[in-house]
C-alpha cells in the first residue's frame, strides 16, 4: 500500500515575483540573524490556498479531481505583492512573510472552496483564517523584526495567477522539498471523463 503524503493546494508564482521576493529575502537576511532564520528558497515560494496535512492515496486522487473542477470554474486573476510583515507581530515574529492583495474575489473563493471540498473528503479544516502570503523565512527564535520592517522596502509588483497546483511536501533536515502532484490552468474546464 502506498504511503500517505503531506500536501497542500497552491498558486505558483511568476518568475518576476520570485526575483523580487528573493531580493527582499536577501535584504532581510542581515536584520534577522539573531532569530536563527530558515529562509525559503526560490523553489519553495508560492501562495498556499489550503494546507491538507497527511493524505492517503485515495483522497489524493479525489483532491486531484477537485482541483481540476475548481480550477476550471475560476478565471485567472491579478494580484500584487503588498507588504513585508510577519506572523506573531513585529516584536515576536515567528515567520517573515509578504502579503498578497487582490480586488478579485477569485483568490478567497478558490481557497474557501478548496478547503470545503477537502473537508468533505475528511481533511481537517485549518483553524487560522486564510491570509494570502508568501513565506520568506521561519524563525527558530521568535523576536523583533521592527528594524527590518522599517528599513527594507518591498518592490511593488503586479502578479497574474493562472494555475492551481496540488503539491506534495517532504520534510527533510534542510527544509521542505516539493513535488507537483497535479497542475490545472485556471479558467480551463477539464475534458469530460
């Protein structure tokens, strides 16, 4: 029997966004060394829509079908990298993030529908409200990022999201490694079965 996989639904980022985020991460580096950061690599950058945890192979297949159907119902949309901030607040930051903002209802609708569909398949719902973001670093020792937030500016950038992915995550000593299980273009209905 095939083992379960740790998985999540995500929106991949365009190359221009990864460049801006990588530059922001490098500017942030000297400000957070005392917090023992683990920085996100360019390959790990994405917007998580729904974290699924460990899922069994039959559930994974159903989630692939869910992704195809929901991607087909939602059009591509634009958003922007809005601001550098943190989870835990500026004085006790646990995670350094860049928030993503959009006027399109697609982002929150897609996240909500994916989570609801996963819950119907027995996947536990997340306790935190959806807050679209890209993670830049996680801190082993939470602490102040006030100096960082006041001195490092995020280059403004508009993004276009056009693909939904179901991604497997394998935890390793050097960080998470991702493998795309399924990818579906937004606004493109899947072929009939």
